[in-house]
């Protein structure tokens, strides 16, 4: 009997300890959110090299282009 009571008391103490520990370790909003996160990634036109936002770029065959004309013209080749 004593052993069971001891085990139950131990369990209660352990649960209280865990609750207390959790209360002490509340997640604090300390993580600073970067406010200047880039909303647009810039990509380079494969034809003329101009930089354009990703959402405005035309993607074709793994390349990004600034305009349909340059997309049709294709990449300017290696280098510039
Ligand atoms: Zn271009």
C-alpha cells in the first residue's frame, strides 16, 4: 500500500513539476521578424541582362526573360 501511495504522490509531484516547468518556459515572442524581407526576387533576362522581378519575368526553358520578344530571341549565349 505504501509503495502505491508513494508512486501516486510521486506521479502527482512530477505532473505538478512539469506544469510548473511549462509555465516558467512559456514561449516568448522574442524572435525578431525581419521586416525588410525581399518581396520580389530579381532575375536577369537571359537575352539582354536587365533585372526584373520574378513575378514579372517570363520563364522559358529554364531561363528568365523581360519580354516576349527576348523570350522568342532566346538567351544571348554564355557571357554577355
Ligand atoms: Zn530582355
